[in-house]
């Protein structure tokens, strides 16, 4: 691999829960090394086929995987699931085997069910990349978020206090970010109504006792001294489930507004994985404001996903 970069330590990228700081830094360095993820990069995937298989809606992830693969010279086979034989009852395993028979060596999969990418990986001889499974994991989102913070935080990620605010309970973005940010040495504060944080303290203590994860039920407290704040998409259709707040209650207590940031005396970087509900979890003013890194996140998604492809392509298929 060029510039002393190293492959991803495995055949697939399914999760980042076990990623070490070194693994993450390798992705960051590989992404840095791509001169321009939009066309001037070494053609690491020339002549190879990438299949994108999205069982759930996506704008950013799907398009950025597509651009990343093409920028490395790959041919992309995008299966529109709603128009495919999935609608006639074709199983995930059969679809995966069909894509492999058509020459796919990389499979990018998003699915509403947690664990679906692991099932796909058991039946696909190439490389599987998890593009988001249920509430569980969204590894490339967390990698591009880390890349964005690493690029924009003046003192870097180690020691930085990063607040993740919103529906942590149902968020695959939050879970993957907890792993990557704490592995990179950030101090993570989770902020949400108590009903969406239930069980997280115990989970954090059991899973990662040495990592810095705090839980705060009050946004003003969480914002004080924060260097970056990531607002999560509120799943408005599920807001009142399990005793959660209404949309208006959530916006009133946890919506990220200019007034609230000013009152907290903090001027953090603002991140959001998208898609946004402007006026609910984030105001339009903050989303488009001078501290917003939201468009950088989207742009970095291409570079970071290209780095992931390159690192998987450089690894050994036998490293399951
Ligand atoms: N962040 C994210 O996964 O966005 P999409 O659903 O648009 O891909």
C-alpha cells in the first residue's frame, strides 16, 4: 500500500466497537493520503465491482459510497431493493449470492435489522461493509465524524469533550461514535431525556470501564465547555414511544439553538449525521451557522469511504 499505509485488520468492516486507536489512525492517514477522493486517487479498485444494497432509505451514505468506489476505478452495481426480486420474497442470502455471482467483490449493505451485515458476510466471499444496521452500528459514519473532528478541532480529538445529544437509545450513529471517539481519547457526554439514556451507564461501565463516557439529562450543563456537539436525528415517528417526549417537548428542552449555545457560553463545532429535522433537534440558524461542520461531514464521507475501500482491498481475503 502507498505511503506506509496499512490494510484494515479484517476482511470486512462490520463494526468499530473493537477498533483500536491505531486502526482508526490508519483510516485517517489513508484518507489524508487520497490526494482527492473525487478522481485523482490511485485506482485501487480498477476493474473491481462494488455492489450497493440498501434496504433502508439513504442519501449521503449511498451516494458517497458510490462516489468513493468510482473515484478508485470500481464499477458500481446499485440494486434498487424496492424494484428488485426482494419484493417477490427473495432472501437476503439469495440476493447476496446473486450479487457475488454477478462479479461483486465488495458489498455495501444497509438494513433495518441489526446484524444483517454479519449474515451477509457469512455468505459473501468478498468484503462486506456495514452502511448502517438497525440501532446497532454505522461504522463509516463514525469514521467520517472522527475525520471531521480531527481536521477541525485545533487541539485534536484526544482530551476533547464531545457531546452527543438526542435519541441515543435508537441511534446506530451514537453507538459507533461512542466507540471511535473514546478509542481516540475524546471525552464523550451523552445528553438526552432520561428515558433515552436508560441502561447506558451500566452498558458503558460493563463494556468500556476505562473510557470517558458521561450521561447528562440537561442540555445547558452538557454544552458548558463542549468543543463539539453532535445533534442526532430525532425519529419523529417514534418520539412518544416508551414514555419519550413529544416533538414540541423535545425541541423545547434539547433542540440545539443559537440562544441555547450563547446562554451556555460555548462555541462548539456543530455536527449532525443527517438527515436533519430542522426546528426539532437543531435550528436552521445553527445548522447553517459559522460553526457548522455538517457539509464537511458529507464531503469527508467520500474520502473516508474511499480509504475504507482501499484498506480492505489491501488486506488478505483470508483474514476473516
Ligand atoms: N448519515 C446517514 O446515514 O445519512 P443517510 O441516511 O442519508 O445515508
